[in-house]
């Protein structure tokens, strides 16, 4: 059966958010309605719909200037092995290339050879870590230069993130901070200037820590501990694999690697955000966000 037989391509809107959640939830992923709304509002989400108006496949792109993340490539189990995912991926890539935007994605080991065949080249490796945390301590007794933060601190947080990630992600950070249940912390240097931050947001299956930006590994651990003191239950975070010191700190706190990824791009030369993680970017926003 051809991908389009009895199916129609669709540009997803806010009306499709719950259908998107059903797809990602069916795959056991962590995305929420807020995540899908973000893709619809700030990116481009597409899919396949049946004659009965059921959304059975999806893909999304989220642009940050000259690069854009491809993610949310999902197909309902009953419609798999028909080429639907490949067709959507090719549509995403084609539109980005037409717009002179570099396609970027974070690939699982199973997906990497598929993307290589499409011309994607690998950059740095990363891994998802997870833990089941006991009841929150409620009080962080560590570094006094860490304080709770919120949407009112967006300017400082966005400036730190842009410098660390090499991307303007202000809209993403604003969205994360504004969500119900999100928490954030700011780190200040001796002069009182903001020098790092961490954000925690709710997911469908786990809390997600990230991004986390800090001037050094030791300060990254301070921010990590500030977050861990306030949360409990299942927790995810995505860490560039070269941060061995952070990996050791996570292991000591009960985390384990869930699965690896590799960041990839379709470009003659890898963009800096793909070639290597920024020297102050310790925890990523997530494979779907970069």
C-alpha cells in the first residue's frame, strides 16, 4: 500500500494536540499537550489522517534561526510498515532545505542508520538518564547563591542559554517557565550576576530536568542538587556524553542511563550546536527540543 492510500496529509493545528498526545503516549513517550501545542504554535507539525479523521502519524519541526529540530516522528501501531514515517520525514527535510534551514535531530541507535542513508552526519553523543527519586526534601541546604526563579527571570535565563547553546531559544524557555508545575533556579556569581540556571517541567511519564547551564561542573552539580531537593518520582534528563563528571554525579544520586542518542545534521559542515555541546551546557532541553 502506498503511504497516501486512504490517508490524507494534514498540517496539524491546536485542534490536533490531543491526537498528537495519543500518538506519543501510545509510543510510551514523555510529551504532554503543552509540548504538542508548542510544536503547533512555534514550529510545523504534520501528519496523516484517515477518512474517519483519525490522526495516525506525525512529525514536527521546531526552528531556531538557521537550524531546526525534527522530532515527533510517530506512527500508530496499526499503520506501521507502510512508509508513513519516511514520507513525513522526507517532507520535513524537504521543507527545511527549501527554506535554507539546516535539519537537525537527535537519533536513537536504531534511527541513526536510517538518517545516515538520508545524508545526515553525526555530531556529539548524548544519553538520557533516569531515576525514581524518593520523597522530595523540600529544602536545599547547599549553595546560598542559588535561588528559585520564574518567568520574571526570562531575560537572564535566555541570555545564559543563548550563550551556552549557541541558539536563540527564548520562546522555548518562556514556554517552559510559564507551564503549570514548572520550577526553575538561578545561580549567581560573587558579584550577584546570574551565571547559571536549571528548569524542571512536567512530562507525561516523568519530570524532565533541562536545560541546565552552569559556569563549571561543580556549579552544575549545585544546580542539579537544588532541583533534586524539590522533586520526587520518576525523573529524566539528557546529558552530553562527554560530561563524565556529571555522569558520575548522576550515578551517585541513583540515576542510570536509559538510552543513548547521537545528534545529527543534514549539512555540508556540522553546525556548532551539532558538532559539540556548548562548554556550559550540561543538560539539554530534550531530544525533541535540542
